[in-house]
C-alpha cells in the first residue's frame, strides 16, 4: 500500500499541498450575526411553505371530489343511460 501511495504521489494524484486545506472559502467570508436574523429569508421560507401546504390541501380536496363523483357514477345502474 505504501508503494502505491508513493507512486500516486509521484504522479500528483494525491493532494500533496497542505496549504490548500487551510484556505478561506468565499462563502464563509464574514461571520454570521445571529442577533439580527434575515427576516426577508424567514418570511419567504414560511410563506413558500404555507403556499405549498395550501396548494396540497386544495389539490387533495379536488381529488377526493373527483373520486366521489366517479364512485357515484359506477354505482348508477340505470338502463336508460347506457
């Protein structure tokens, strides 16, 4: 195993530069301030969640009404309709 690691390191397949491991990411450039939450983001998150739940409940109610309508049509045994 050690021979394979030496060969891979010689071919630069293994990261050999430890300085890259301690670089600062651009996405964590400033420290978060938890005293002042991002209220716009919070409002958008909760608003989106509420809208999705409302759509889900509306769609469910429509599906139940359609199911009841089809179920009622199947129980209809009138000879004059067909």
